[in-house]
């Protein structure tokens, strides 16, 4: 059905083009049937160019709606939210968070008694001792034995208390890991997003330079025609434009590759066309700030979620060590059980009649047990000793990990700050070089038009201006990236701290 509709649109477009150009309409056999179907509409067409053009636009719009999907446009916030929703590692970390919450709930339940029910049904054939008759009888009997029991720990050297605290710190550690993973995602998306923005800036620069150099080429052609300059200048300028066109193609290819990498990070469909918008905060001079290394380091120590995770794991290992030591101490438990018994061969000694199921279970055979159980460890095959040593080593390793991470954070912050300062200086230098190169290019172009400079002078200053423009764009986006990197290393990177537009 869609193919038939598209063929009809193509046929109508052919008719319109013939009418606009004034060419005679000659129908091929394959088009005769389409002509018959659309004859009234074709005959009623107005020959006004405006009407025909509007009709053509409507046809193209209809075809585009049939065959092409609308391109997806993403802002920086939308890209980050998409990555946070689809990232596999973050989903895995959140699944582990569910496990930690379940372990925490299980640790709380250790303070409650554990209750269990037991039931047994048997059928026996053969010689069996009948207590009521005090003899063996070859018969078939059926019996039923129900039981319910409960046990509650009264004292176990605070093992349950320490177990709950350990579970709480494990849950905190996993929550900090989830937050750090989210910051990792924001950082990676920001890097790739700014890379694509830089690629788009390079494309714009290349297109603008091609347009300006094409204007100069037209002037040179005019000078060549009147014999004021040598035709070699025209060839040099055409070569310059070809170089710019090549740079444009390369910039487009680079952008498409970087967009594919960003799409992969966002888990977008492989064939989905998308584009990104330039956020308003993407302006380098607004991001220039003054920082002190000491202040940044203290901020990082208080905000880095990976350091918070290690601190929580260290506290968890301390309580794990206390739990291991509790194995040396006695434990005291309270227990209670209720059971009963039924046998189909049981009889009443006074009457000789069989006793009913209800009377046996509820009246004759109930048994209740209540007591205390004290367990004193004497020798556990070095199990307790091994657990204590293992937990102590884990606690020491956790402390070493914290020291190592603090040193790594200092290096991260120091490097990020140095790179940020270098990026600020590079941006200011690139801005000055851009202004100077622009003036030099405009001056040489004006001198060339007056005959006081050669095309080589114009080409040299033009190339210098193009390079300065690229350097300034690169410096601007590098400064934005270093600002985000600085926030990432201090642990303050948050999608909510950036403007939404």
C-alpha cells in the first residue's frame, strides 16, 4: 500500500516538473494506468508556479512522513538522564543495593525468635508393639506426629548487635558506590558530549571559512578577467578552498564517529538519528574561577563517595571482627516446643474402643517443652581463631585502602587543578592569538585587493586565522571539560548543579 502511494507521488511530481519546465508530457506504458487513475486531479492542476511549488512541498512532506523518522534531539541533561537510566553497571550496582537491604532486614530479624513447624505421617506394615495390649501384633498402623518449636537467643556476646551494625555499614558503602558510579556516568557523558560539541564547532568553522574564501575567490576571478593579477593566484585560492573542503569532510567524519560513541554510552538504537544541543553554560569565560589546592582537597575528603565507601567498609570490618571474637564466648538460648501424637490402633483400656484423632491430638498426647540451652565453646578446631585472624587482616587492609585512596585523591585534585589553570591560560592565549590573527588576515586581504600584497600573504594569514579559530574552540571546550573534571575529582559533580539549558 505504501509503495503504491509513493509511486503515485513520484508520478505527480513528474507531471509538475513537466508543467513547470514546459516540457511535453509523454507517458510510458508503465505510467498510463497511473495517469488514468489521477487524470481528473492532473487536469485540474493550476499552472501557477506558486501553487505548483506548494503542492510539490506538500508531496515531499508527505513522503518524508512515510519513509523517514524524525531526528531525536538531546540536551545535556537529557543525555545524562538517558545514560543514568540505561547504564548496565549502574543497574548492577543498584541490584546489589537491593541485596544489601535484604541483608540488613535479615540482621534485624536475628533479634526475633525463629519458629518452625514439623509434621510426620507414617504407615507401617508388620509386627508392631501395641502398648495397650503389651504384645507384638502383625498389623498395619498409621500414625501422625505434629510439632511446633521456637528458639530465641538471649545472649551471644552481642553477635546479633554487631551483625546489624555491619549490615548497616555495608548498605551505606553500597549507596556510596552507586552515587560514585552515577558521577562516573555524568563525567563520561560530559566528556563525550563536549567532544561532539567541539566537532560541531570545527564543522562550523570550516563552513564559514569555505564561504569567506569562496567570496575572495570570486574577487580574484574578477581581477584575473581584467588582467590585474596572475591566474596562478586563482589556482592557489582554489587549492586553498579544496583544502578547507577536505577539512570539512574530515570534521564531519570525526563528529559522526564521536556521536556513535556517545550513542553507545546512552544505549541508543544503532540506526537512530540524533543530534545534541549546545547548553547555555557552554561558555568558557563564565567558568573561570579561582581555586586553592588545600580547600579543594578538604572538599574532596568530605565529598568523594569512593572514600566514603571505603570508610564504611572499614567500619563494617571492625564489627565483623567483633562478631568473630564472639565465637569465644558462651551462648544462651531459650527454646519451646509443642508436639502431639496420633495412632490409628490406639484404644481406650477401659472400653476397648479406638480413641479418636481429636482426643489423641488434643487431650491424651500433647507434650510441651520449655527450657534454656547454654553452649560453652571449648575447642572448635581453630575455627574461631581463624575467623578472628581473617577479620583482623580485613580490617587492617581496609585502613590501608583508605590511606591509599586519600593520597590518590590528593594527586587527582592537584592534577585537575593544574590542568584547569593551564586550560585557563591556554584559553586566554588562544583568545589573544585569535584576535591578532583576525586583524592580520583582514589587513592582508585588504592589501591584496589594493595590489600591495601577494596571494601567498593572504593564504598564510588565512591559514593562521583558521588555526587560531580552531585553537580557540579547542581551548574553550577543554576549559569546560577541566571545570567538570575538577568537580568530578572533588566529588561535587552533580547534574542538578548545572543549569538545565
